[in-house]
C-alpha cells in the first residue's frame, strides 16, 4: 500500500481519480481547440470554452525535468527518489514520482511510462518508470 500523500480530488479532477481505479490515465480535453487541459478545471485556459471531455492517454511520455529528493528513512538510511515532470505523448505535462530506478538514471528526455500504486480506497496513484530497451 502506498504511504504517499494524495491530494483530495477537486470536483474538476474527480473523473481523473475515478479512472485510476481501472488503471486508466485520462486527460481532460478541450473539444473546441482539440488540446489537453492540464490540470483539470471547468474551462479551457486557451479558448475559455467549456466543452471539456475526458480521453484516455497512452501513459507514455518523456522526462521534461527531474528533481531528486532525499527522504529520511526510519532505519537511519536516506531514501532517494525522483520527482519528474513528464511530457505525455498527448501533449499534457504531469508531475509524479519516478520509481524503479536509481536517481542517477534519470535524465531529461528519458522515455517513461505510467505505472500504478494501489491506494487504500481502491484508487491508484499514477507513478512513472523508465521505459527500457
Ligand atoms: Zn479550448
């Protein structure tokens, strides 16, 4: 189970979190200018239209920026983990933890894909991992 902090969903982002129950990454989409809207809101920041839809994303993208955090561990060890800004293939930018690799492996432009961590209430927290090979 995850011990990561999860923000309470606002009404605008509730569909995002509901979709995570099925491990689906969805993006809010403006049907007027055909662009993803991130983060979710009640109108499009580009054209101010309110014709917003939800579309499933591939979950694949590249690292736009990465920060390595140092978190003190219970046993006196320090755990390193990376927080990344990911440019999804669909054009939206998402911030999440990067898991399953050493901090030194992370670099701008690295290909990543979404992975999921179960939460206690059945939702899943989206994380990213490096696409290898
Ligand atoms: Zn728009």
